[in-house]
């Protein structure tokens, strides 16, 4: 009965008559611009091609907890999977890749896609499974398995897990205190990955070619709701070609926001409980054999949307820079479109780490007071008196991970 009710509610929520409004305003999906009048089918195909990770039931228990489902607590973990999965799809297959049901193992891109998808399967050995994310959260972030995460927590866990993906060598950088430090990122992306250092020891190269960057910027954009000052900046993030969307939610509901149209944001919702769906292994099939929609449950039929002011103010904006040129371009766009035009920017760019900050990303946990005052000293021309008042108004929760905002859902 529960499954039938959930399926009905899901169908109602993502009715194709409501997913994309008929409007002359541009529709932005992860950095790509569309017209709802002329490109409706393309928009829907793009949305359906995104990896959709939802609650699952019937998987092998996580650790010794006995938990065989993440229903009611795993929504933010699933959102983290979606943004990381999108990063890997973009990096290995390109932004223009589209999902087509009933593909053949003869298709190289399909085999790459399945390899990515299997990394998120609900099994212990998958590097980005619900098991690995939950256990890493328990061991490194103090989150017991079954506790819900905030956007910053899931970003920190993905950063730690990404070092074990030797195939992608992805750098996950979590920018803290509303500041993207360019020098820190360049150093990370031009350093050899962990497995190279461990295998080569002193012979490991000190400098390598640029490693792909997943940049996550956790933000607090208001006290209990988004401050309207930040709306335009948040919408602008979806227009950058490097956009990987926004991890966040609405009250009591973690969501993955992938685009915007007008003053509404478009999202994928993990709050549907599906049975575990094992994926095909190419070793078990002949090269030309077709697989009929075995991966269909990992793709949402249509997205949903809400007004941007309905979002929870605790978010994390995400970007992918496969090359150094992409990163340089992103920094230019942030400076020109987010920092300079805005009275109160979403976040700041800084060429090098200020001397009074902690020396590493892992340990940069300065107090709210020193960070706030530091921002006012560092950016005296940008932080005007009215902006300082806004910051002080939001002070109590500016650096809160906001786990409390994502309550358990039955």
C-alpha cells in the first residue's frame, strides 16, 4: 500500500503538464539554456538523462546497524550522490551525453555510463554507495548511520571518498567561510593523486597535469528563509557552463536543484522508495546483447519546481572544472557576474589563503565571530554597512551545517 501511495504521489508531483511552464523566459538546466516554447522535448530529455538517486529498500545491511533501507534519513546522502554522479558523467562522457533506454554493450559510451552508475550501487563494495557515504559520515563527521546530513556534511564526506576513485582522479574541494581560495585549488588540482604518491613514494611527480575539479561552496543565505538579496546570484550560478546545480532542499526535504526558470528552481527529488535494482555487468553478457531498461529506475521521468524563495537557506552550490581553462573561466564569471554586480555576493574569491586562516582545508574551522569580522576587514569596499547588518542578522546560523533542517520523513 505504501509503495502504491508513493508511486501515485510521485506521478502527481512530476506530471509532465507541470514540470516545465510554457513561458518565454529562458530555462536553464546545469549551464545549458533552453526555450520552453521551442525546446520542450530537449529539456525533458536532458532532465531525464541526469542520474536520479532515491531512497532504496532491501539492500545489504549497512555495517552492523541492521539498516536495509535509507528511507527517512538518506535524502541528503542521495542528493550528494546525484551531484557527484553528474560530475563523473560530465567528465567521462560530456555534458551533451543523453540517456537512451535499451542500449547495447557494443556502445562504448553505454559501458562507461554503466561503470559510473555501478559506483553508486547500494552494495558495500561500490565506492560511492549509501553504505560508504553513511559509514564515512560516522567515522569522520560524527554522524551515526541513520542520521541525516546537511549540505556541508555530505560535501565533506564526498571529498574524502573521492580520493579512492583512481579512474577519475577527481579533486573535490569544499570552499569554507563563503570564500573560494584560488591558490589552494590550483595546488590541489596540480598535485598527484593519493594512489600515485603511495605507489611511487619519493619518485612521485611533484606537479601533474590539471586534475578535474568538483568545487562545492556551502552557503547560508538567510536565517529561516532565503534573503532576497541572494536570489539573483543563486539563479546566475545555474547559467555557468560549469554548473553542477545546488544541493539543498525545502523545509524538511533535501533536494537536488538542477536549473531554474524565472523565479522558480527545477529539482530532482530523492523521496521515493524503490527496491534495490542491481545493474548489469558486461562480463555477464555477450558484447552485442541489449539490456532492456535495467537502469530505468535511476532516471526520473520529469523534474519538479518550486519558487526560489521556498528553498531552505542552507545550500551548497556546485561546479565542475575538467580543465584549468574551465576553472579560470569560472573564476572570471564569478568575479564579473556574482561579486562585482551584487551588493551582497553569494561568496567571495580570494587569490591566496589569508595569513590568519588555518593552513589546510581540512582544519579551516575558524569561529563564526573571527570569520565574520575577517570578511569585513578583507573586503571593506564590498561589505558595506547594510550588508554587515544583514550578515549580523544571519550570524547565529551562518556557519551552521543545518542538519536540523532536514527532518526524518516516514
